[in-house]
C-alpha cells in the first residue's frame, strides 16, 4: 500500500510494486528472489524501485509509465492463473 501512496504523490519517481511486474523482472533475471512476487521485503521493494527508476530515467518517462508497461506485458504473456489457489 505504501508504494501506491508514493506513486500518487510522485508518479515520476515511484511506481506501484506489483506481482505481475515482479514476476516479469524475475523471469528476465533482473531480480533473483521471490519468484512468485508475494510478501515483498523492504530490500525487494527497494531493488524494484531502483530498476523502475533506471528505466524511467533512460527513456525519459515517469516511473509509473514503466511499471504500467511491464504490467501489461506480463498480462499479455501470462500462462495460467496469476495466483495459486
């Protein structure tokens, strides 16, 4: 919830930490822990934030735009259920 509040305050700098985005980053090797993308630690959130901010700066767009784009990419390519039952 904190990442959502930060994103609302400053979408240029922050994106919402999200299971889909995390799973995509895990799949491409940008993060190496928590393959399911649940119950994030502070260190995982911080790593996520730094990755999103890196691409935000590189492509001169808001961090929120990077996060949303990765979310949509995961949604397109996802096989099966997002959450295990």
